[in-house]
């Protein structure tokens, strides 16, 4: 996995800043607390997985300043907050849209259109295929996948990103893959994986189960995921417009 617990820092300041930001924009902080915390945690995990907030060879330019950085699907803005704190002489714009929709082709095409020659595009996406999976977790994941299909949210995009990048003339494509453990069998990043995946499983169970069974159900799922050492994969694609 290439990471160790000593490298993981739980970025409490980052969560606080995002909560304050949400409060200033919406005036309703409480509603977002759990969602913000999950997003912040996921952000920290992704940053540790890929050894930092970006993989393109642009550190010198970011330090020098003047670059314009666009975060498409910025969510609560965790990445933007950190990048703008680390490289203060650049300009940052974040856009997001809710609910999610399924227009990756046009999204990549538009991103390439607004990107300057020599600029980089990085895409990080989850593969919705879970590995080493037992029967209870498999059933739950199937329900989630069925729900996403029902909402027409594409789940096989990881297989297509490279092809869509190539068809938009992006070059020097580099692909990274990291395993994201479900349950509490992997403490490589302290309690980050157990916390994130238990919350995610709990949220999925709440959607499909009787609320009074949730704690028992969750325990059963975690035990099974630990037994099988269940994981899914996270992929990052880096490419350049020549
Ligand atoms: C998995 S979340 C990641 C959020 C954030 N980048 C992070 O790491 O915390 C994906 C985000 O992409 C947004 N999104 C999905 N489709 C989009 C689109 N076509 N244009 C802009 N944002 C989009 C969603 O609303 C969601 O906030």
C-alpha cells in the first residue's frame, strides 16, 4: 500500500475550516456534520494513498505562483482549502453539482477545453467492484449498485476513463491503483479505514434495514469483512494536454 500510520495526520483543522465555511455559506452547520466529517476523512485517506494532494509534475510552478487550478466536483472543498493554504500564489476555483449525474464524457471534454496547453488533469475515482467479499457484504453492495443503476449513476467509469482521456487527445496518461480496505482489518492509516468504512456501511444499512437491527447487522458485516479482508480499489489518472 506504500503508506504507514506515522504518515497519517488527522486533519482536524481541515474539518473545522470546512464546517465554518459551510456555516458561512448556508447558515446550517449541524445538518452537514457527519457528511463533512466523512468527506474530510476520505480526503485525508486519498491524500495519504497518493502521497500528497497532486501527482502531476507541477510543484515548482505551484510554488512560483500564478497557476489557475480548477477542482471539478470539489464537494465541501477539503482539497481546495489545503492546496490554497500550501500554494498561496495560485488561483483556485471549485465547482460542484448535486445530485450527481452521469456525464463523464462531456465533463472530461469540457475540462480539456478549458485547460491550457501543457496543463494537467487528475481524476480520482472508486471502482465499485469489491474484492474478497463474503455473502452478506456482497448482498449489501448489490443493493447499493442496484440503487445507483436506478438513479442512472454510472459505476463502471474507471474502466473507461483512460479511453475517454485518449479520445480527447490527453497524453502522458499515468494510472495509479490503491486498495481501500473495508472493515477494521487494516490499521495502516490509524483508525481512518475502520472509521470511514464502518460509517459507510452503517449509512448503507440504514437505507435498507430496520433501524433497530442496525448495530447487530453492522457487527455482522464488519466481522465478515475482517474475515475475508474485503477491499475495493481507488484509481487515479493523471494526464496532460499537449
Ligand atoms: C466523491 S465526491 C468527492 C468530493 C471531493 N472532491 C472530495 O474529495 O471530498 C464527488 C463529487 O462530485 C460532484 N459531481 C458529480 N458530478 C459532477 C459534475 N458533472 N460536475 C461537477 N461536480 C460533480 C458530486 O456532487 C460530489 O460532490
